[in-house]
C-alpha cells in the first residue's frame, strides 16, 4: 500500500482524541476503541486490541480496509473491528467512531435503562440514544445488533447494554463530543432521578420541552 495522503494527520487526530478521552476518565485501561475514516482510500485507522487510549502512537495504530483487509501489523485487531467497519459501510456521513466504557452511561446500560435526553443540549444534538441489547446468546454486541440501529441516519449516539457507548460523527472531535455528552447526560439523569425519588416527584411533574426549531414552528416565526 502506498501511504495515503491523510494517514499521518488522521493518526495524530486519533491519538489526540484518545488522550482527551483518557484524561476525562471516559476510558481507562485498554478497553474501548476509536477509529477514523481515511479520505484518500477506502480504509480506516483504528486502535488495536490491548493498547490503552493513553498509549496510542503512530506505530501501533492499524490501517484496515473497509473490505476487512488489515495492513501488516504486529498487533491484534480490536474485538470491535467488525462493528466499526460496518458503521462506515452503511453510512457515508460517519467518518469517525468513538466507543468507550464510561461509567455513568454504562451503569444505565447495565441496569437496562435508556439514558433520557433530558437537557436542551441533548435534545438538540442527539435526540435519542437507543439502548442496544446484548447479542441473543448473551455475548457482546456486534454489527448484527448495532448496524440496524444506525441505519436510521438521525441516530448519532447509542448505548450498549453491559458494555459502553458509541458516538459517531463527521470528525473524531464530533464523535468524542458525543461520548462526553452521553456520559454527562447519564450523570445528570442519575442526579435528577435520585433527587426526584427523594422528593416524591415523578417525571410527570416535569415540564415538557423540545428543540428551538419546534418552538419557532409552534410560534409561527
Ligand atoms: Zn467495548
């Protein structure tokens, strides 16, 4: 393979995003994975298995073609390589994927609860973050469970039961922002639900609200 023109830039962007995700404690140890699509060829750069978000370097990141061919590498491919590749195959607008095991969001997912989009920002930027069940045999989610949810072009974020989160976007930073918003929203939801339970309130007591666009439409402006 001749070196794609944007390879070094994309590797550096991935390294910076992984460090940010680690610094925010959204992903510790060697779990989670993130990837970015190359513009020059039909391939992605992805973190391999067994390398932490804080240990990504130009030398350990892997290049994998969308047909599944892995460029020569001494590292094991990520267990989640299959769902990353399929997300890029099914949606042209997906140029980057951040998958992490951030604790507040994964706590919700492990309780079988969908994280509510309860702030104005999440309604505007995400709309809904579906909870994706484990595989039918109880194993980790694969493209069989994940891709059907992302077939809907409006879906940019999802949460995996007993596993973690997925944010997708046009750039690594956009996908990373979603990883941060998912986690922040789970934390806010936990505080809200704990306080409401302590004060004997239910969600029926809360105001309903929508997006700016919906408000303008309702006002006819
Ligand atoms: Zn994972």
